[in-house]
C-alpha cells in the first residue's frame, strides 16, 4: 500500500506540490489547520437535474448551505452512491457563497469518487456559505440513486 501512495505522491510531485503524503493523507504543507468534513445527502437522485441543491444532512428546503464560523478553504469533495452508475453520469459541485468551486463526477461503473486541491485555492472568510449542487444526465441509471457527499475544508 505504501508504494502505491508514494507513487501517487511522485506523480503529483512532477506536476507541483504533492497533495498526498505517505500516510495517504493530505500532505502537511497543504493543510495549515484542521480538516473538517461537511456532510450533504440526497435520496432518489433522478435524471435530468440541473444545478439542484443537495442539502446538508439535517437540512431542509431553506437550510441548503453550511455557514462557516471562521476562515478556511475547500480542499476536497467526496461522493458515494448506494449503487454503481450503469448508464450516464452525475456531477456534484461544491459551492462557496453560491458559486461553483470544485466538481466531482460519477461516470458509468463508478460508485464513489474523490477530488482534492491545494489549500487556499478556494478560500473563504468567516460567514462563508458552503453548499453542494448536482446535475444528472438524461439517461442516468439507476434513476433513483441515493448519494452522500462530503465537502472537506481546512480551517
């Protein structure tokens, strides 16, 4: 396992600062504070959605974003579906104050995916609002997929 992690770090090192260290975690130079995970979820994702809100777990139609109490930055996005996508795709967007910042896509055969970036790429101030939106293909199958999404932030 360690050789796989080092290989990933080496590949990233050739393109800039390594994001992943030998412990399969974000490299320390990319996290200046604590990592927190903001959970979002949606039941029965249907076909042909366009920028539809995925609420925070425990949220509702009016509580669609998480308010941050201190400055930080979005450093990752992780998505897991209850079943692999067999046709089509769905794309999840992490938003900051309503503006798209990171995207992660589940394509055919995918059940989970993650993306990450160097801290401060998408920085926010105290009272920044973090949210998630989804777009799905017209031919998405299964047509009623449940998802859980984690937006990873460094504060």
